[in-house]
C-alpha cells in the first residue's frame, strides 16, 4: 500500500509508544475494534451513485484556516490554507482529497486523515508545526485503546500485513452513523457497517432487474402449440409442424392451410410489469440511507430539494470535518485564540434565476456583496471597478440610528427646559 510505505518511515518517532501489552489487551474487556468491511451493497450501482452524488458536491467545498474573534472571521494565508488551495498532498487535488474522504466515510464508516508536519522554531524561540501534507488512510482495520500512560492510541492494520501505532489525537477521524457504541461509528456495537436493511433492498432490486430481461426473452420463445389430430410418426409430425410454421410465415392473409388435420392453440405471453410504486419503494430504502432524493440523484432538482440535500448530507460532513480538523491541527492554545478550520460551500449557484435576481437586489441595497460577486452569480466575468460595494441610502447602521434618536431626544429635552428671555422668547 503506497500510503503505508510512506507513513511507515514518517512515524518512526512514535515507536516509543509501541507496546506489546496494547496488542494483548490493555483494554482487554473494553477494546473498540472496527473494520472496513461494508458488505456487498457497494456492488450496487444505485448505492455507488448515491455516494458519488454526495462526494461530488462535497468536492466543491473551499477549505481554509481562519482566526475567529467574536463575530469577525479573518482567513489566514498559512500552510493549512495553502494546502487546501490546490493540493493537500502530492497525489491529490483538493477535490480528489475531499471526495476520497467521503467515499471512505460512507463505505468503511470511518475516514482517517494523517497530517504530515515538520517542527519549526519561530523567531520567539517557540516551536510550532508547519504542515506539509494531509493523507486519507485506508487501513484494513484499526484498534483503539490506551497505552500504559493512559494516552489514547490507535493501531492500524494494513492490507499488506504491516501495522502502525499512533497517538489518537494526532489523527483526524471522521465517522458515519452510530450504534450503541458511543465512540465508534458504523451502525453496530463494534464499529462495523450495519447494512442489513439496505442489503435486503439491494438484493430485491437486483432480482427485479435480472428478472425483467429473462421474462421478456421467455415471452418471445413460444407463441403457440400445434396438436395433430391424425396419428403420424415422428418424422411426419415434424414435417407437418414445419409446414404449418412455413404457411404461417408466408400467409399474407393470416390464414394457414395445412394438409394435416390439427389445432393450433396460441399461448398468451404476458410480460411482467412491475408497478412504479414498488420500484420507488425499494429505491427509496436505499436512497434514504444516504439522504439522497430521486431528484438530486437524477440531477433534476429545485432550490428546496437542494436545500434538503445540503442539510441531510453536506452540512453534516462540514460540521464534523471542521471540528475534527480543528481539534487535530491546532493546539489548545491556538484554539483558545480563535484558530479554526472552516469550510465554505456556495449554495447560491443552485438558486434559479428569479431567486438570484432577488438576492442580487438585496445584496446591492445592503452592501452584502461586491458587484463582481453579484456578477459571478450569473456567470459574468469580473470587471475593473467591480470590487466595490453599493448600498442604498434607505438603509443606515443601527448604531447611527440609536445615536440619532438619542441626540434628538436630548435636543428636545433641552428645548423644553430652556427659559424664555426678557422679550418672552
């Protein structure tokens, strides 16, 4: 495995944590074990199409490093943002990386990401990490437990027979679905994929799809039975049958005349017709597992349908990805001062033209977007001077409104308390 050979050399520093008692069962009575086995449902086209639909959308996400201070968010031009700009590792683009994470998460129930970094000493004498790559891992299985010092460790079993042990807090771990085990994903108590219901639906759908062509083919083989009323030997009977068939094929009037007395009994072949409701019910069982509607899977969806797809699939991935990456890539001190990994997904591009026009008008009146950002909504190239914001004079800052009202109230109060002069004014 290419990643195993590469990671093996990088992780020699962690050999000190390797302990035979970890393998023998440091948590012998409560060891969490999970594997990548997901059953045969992933041989189904509809299952893979659902996963691919989710992965394709998530591949459009922009990932960057930010510093959040109150309501202000500033994007950082650091190594994390640089890696996610084009290539998180030398083998994958950002789109490939994100899609690989989705495929691993949906098919193995777990996606592990190894961050590669080098320690750099800053001008202040403090050492910090400089990240050089991020790799999605695909182990055959993994074990999670504590070493003799109480630190959580994870052991990877690779498909070539090798193993590696890492501190769990130095690996990004994305999970999918839950069972009774509160730590592991997967659907059952051991972190394995629970695909029993989906397996039944996939098998039923496969039988229906295999049965339809067989039914059609069988319906074309036999059209009727010829029964001879005279006693003939086998050769004569075969000749009589062939003559009957020839007369049927050559008769323009549709009437066949034969020399041998007999009856022709046509067979009514009825091709199997599966109700649309039955097919929809079976497919919905599979699609509902992944949160993908028929409209989204077909690519024929409206704003509301895409919003539901975003909430079911994309938003959940974004939340977990941001939290898991932030917890792993930033120290506790960096997190305290606002360092975060943020994902940005452009939902506006899925709006229809009337909704885009309405949003453009609101953005123009409130100064929410620049002119170039509004132009980008409609596929128009940016232009010189378009990086400015317009705002209607009918809108004003709430702080200015409060100040205006307070000033006005103070003026009125002074005017009421002002004593008249000698002239009575």
